[in-house]
C-alpha cells in the first residue's frame, strides 16, 4: 500500500516538475508580447485581441490557465490550439491550416513534426508577422524566431534576428540582451553563445 | 545676567554686541546647515530616485524572463556610486531576485513591502525604492540603500567653515565694538565721573560738554541744569545762613544785654528786699518791745483804776463815775489789743517748730481750760462728730488758732441765739488735712470774706460786738507759718465755716481712719 502511494507521489512530482517548466514557458510567451513589436497592419492600435497559437499540444494549452485572464496592455489574449498536421493532408486543408496560423501573433511549436513540414509552415508564414517560437535544437536554423533552451537548469532562449526581420517583427534590446544566442545575419549564423 | 550687571558700561556694550553677533551668526549658521542638510538630502534622494527608476526600467525584461544574472549585472552599475551600499531587485512576491552589495558588505535590508516610489531616511541611511512596472503591471520592486557619509562629510566641512567665519566675525565685532563703544560709553562715563566729583567735593560749578544729541545728550543737559540750580540754591543757602548767623549774633547780644539788666535789677531788688526785711524785722522787734513794755504801765492803770473805782464807789457820782468807767474800759481794751499784737508778733518772731499733734486733745483741753468759762456763760456746745486727725504743726500755735476760731464763732451771734460749734475734718490736696469750724452765727457777706483776715479790719462797731480786729489776722499768720491756707465759706444769716489746711502727721491718716472704721463697725 505504502509502495503504491510512493510511486504515485513520484509520478506526481515528475509531472509537476515538467508542468512547472511548461508554465514558465507560457509566462515567457506572454512576456514576449511586451518585448516584440508587431507591424501596425498585423496588430492595429484598436485593442484587437492577441492570438497565441499552440501547435499540437492540448496538454500545453492548460499551462496558460494562470495567464488566461490576463491582458497584454488592453488587449485580450486568445489561446488557439492546433492539431498536428498529418502528412497526407489535402491541399485545401493545408491552406486552411496555414491561413489559421497566419492569424496568430505567436505560434509555438510544442511538438515538432518532421522537419519538412516545419520548414513548409515556416516558409508559408514568412513576412506575415507571426513570431515563431520553438523548443528544439536547431529550430532557429530551421527558420524559427525564438527557441527555448535549458541552461544550468534554467529556462533560457535564443533568437534569430534574421528570420524575425523577415517576419517584419522587431525584437527589443531588453529581450535581445537576455538571449543566450543571437543569429544576426546569414553568414555568421553562430556568433553568440 | 548677574555678571553683566556688575560690568562697566564699556564691557557691557562690548559683551552685548558680541552676544548679539554670536547669536545672529549661530542662528544663520544653524539655518544654513539645516538648509544645506535638507537640500543635500533632497539632492541625494533625487539622484537615487533617478538611478532606481533607471534600474527599474532596465531590469524589466530580466525580471520578466527570470534572468537574475542579467539583473545583477544591471545592479553592478551602482558600483560607480560609492555611497550606495545595497541595491536589490525583488519579484512580485517580495522575494529577493538580485542583489548588489558595496564592497561585498552584506547589509541586511528588509524585503521591500512597498510597491510604489518612496524614500526613507533612517539609521544614517537613505532607502529608496521604486516599482518595476511592465505593461501597467507591477512585477517587482527595486530598492537602493545609500549611506549618508558623504552628506555628513559635506556638512562637517560646512560647519567647520561656519565656525571659522563666526570666529573671524566675532573678532571683527570685538575690534569694531571696542572702538565704537566709546561713542555711547564716553559721555556716560564723563557724566558718572562728574556726578562722583560733585557728590564727593560738593563742586557744583562743574559742567560737562555735550557731545551728542541723543538721550545721553539730553541727560547731560538736564544734569548741567540741575547742577546750575543746585549751585544757585547753594549760594542762596549760604547767604541765608550768613544772614541767620548775623541775626543770631544780634539777638545774642541783645539777650545778654537784657540779661545783664535783669541781673542788676534782681540785685537791686534783692538789696531792697533785704532792706525791707531788715526794716520789717526792726518793726516787729519794735512792736514786740513796745507792746511788751507797754503792758506794764497799762496793767498798772487798769489795776489801780479798778482799785480807785472800788474805793470811790458811792463817793463819786454822775459824770465822774462814768469817766472813770470809760478810763478803765479803755485801759482794758488797750490791754487786750496789746495782748493780740503780742500774740501776732510772737507768731512771726518765734522760731517755727512742728510736731505731731492730736487735734482731739487740743479741742478737749480748750473745752476744759481756756474756754470753759466762756462756754458755760453762753451755754455753748462744741460738737466733734468724727475724731479729728493728728497733724504736723506747732502745738502752741494750733491751740491759739483753734481757740481764736471757736471764740470767734461764739462771739458773732444774733442776740438770744445759743452758739453751736461743729468741728469736722477732711483730706485736702498735697497730703494736707482740712479742718472746718462751723458756727450758727450771723454769717459774713461775700464782699467782706477776704477783708476779715486783715489786721484791725472790723465789720462791726465795738458797741455791737467787742473785739480787737487782730484775732483772725493772727489765725491767718499761724496757718501760713505752718504751710497751709485759711478761708471762710459763709452767707449772711446762715452761719460761717472757717476752714484751714495743715500738713497731716506722717501716720495721721492711719490714726484718722482707724477710729472712723471703728465707729462704722459699731
């Protein structure tokens, strides 16, 4: 009986540990809203809601519970979840999905589909004012804007300035200085460490 | 203040100037220090507020993305200000997120519980905090603590400078006041000196030269005027004194003159009196000798006249017998007068000797001896209702006095009236006793009551009441010789009371009173 309980507790603990990390990520995503400038046509100055898209992660959307009622400035925050796109998706569905992605201001790749699809999505979103955030190695090289990393057991991030520029987004210096790695141009893709 | 009171005016003035200067400078210095301290505090908190605001701005993202290393780097910028001893960033749960300690000195700072800008001076340090606001939301607090060493160093320098300035100013004030105090103190000092001179030397002709037109100047004017008045009064007083002295001199001479005159007059009077007394004595002697020597031939006349009358009885008739009667009668009367004169003269000439005499005994002896015939003849009673006192007199003279008074009372009676004599006594002034001899006779009119005591003064003709006119004069003489007074209270027809006063014997009052008490107790 005691054994069963302890195993349950262990599981709970493990679960809560990852939950904590995910909650932090949600907070970071929320804070990105304050340090990134979107183009005026993408985010007009008329109190329209901000949309954060979660790509393939029903579980992760729960992590936004603490900030769900928060606002970014005077804007409401809308969390949208997207299912993982399958390989054999019809052209029409694909376009639909891409269109939905384009409505977002931040698109967070929780799960990482295979590199090809990812690359296609990122290319499709190029210049559309969507901050593409991921959490996988070489995500920046794949065209992502911000990538979460774990450094010294702490959640940190890295930034690809080139791709954000292509996406018509401006990263504020406050945020930039916190990045552990910044890709500033195509020739020197690995400068900062 | 007590110290100040006993100073001279010079030092008083200087001290007052110095004290005023010191107080003024101290107040100015204190105000300056206070103002400087406040402005330094203000400046410091302003500077720190800017610093805190900048840090709050810079560390927004660090706090938002939980990057405390970055926050610490931001806080490191505080190291340029050596007065900052602590800088801290607290998260929204008031937990220390990043900290900076000057020279690695760990200073305990209580977690900032404030979410708004505030600055507090406490324990020689300034604590300033500011909220970290991200998108209208407070996500943390920045707090900086700075020690006030710099301020205190600056203030210390200021205080040193102010003290130096005060010292120099006081020195200057001392020098200036030492020179300028003379403007006030000199006239007062000269006034004081003059006043002292005037009071010590009575030199009222001294004056002070007026130098200023202020209150001291008017004081000097008043003083000079006062001196002038005093001088005038002094000279007047001197004049008056001299006049008075002269007058006194005059009066004294006058008085001595008068005195001399008086003295000579008194001397003259004395010599006249001496002569008079001498003459009087001679006269007395003459009277005595004359009357004494006249008695003998007179006695012979009356004795032989009587014998002649007896032998001629029946032999001579008519006018002869009557003439013989006249002659004998005249001789008898002359004898009586000479006896009276002798008695009077004896009272005057005999040496006075007094002793205690019991008046009751005198009256009793008179009743038994000298007056017994007369009393029986006239059926007279002598009444002594109360015992009479013991008196201090010549016994022979008092006997004569009482005899004369009683005989007098029996003599002057209306025809057919039975004489009644009452003798009483009472106290008089100055330890004397008063003796009253009252009769029921014809009385004396008031206008004659003084005259009856003069020798040979008679109110009635010798046919009416026989008498010599000497008796009462002898009485008066006796009373006066014994130091008393004599008088009469009378109204015509109501009898007379002859009274006299004589000295009481030393224990006479006791003797006089004891029987009285005995009578009353019976």
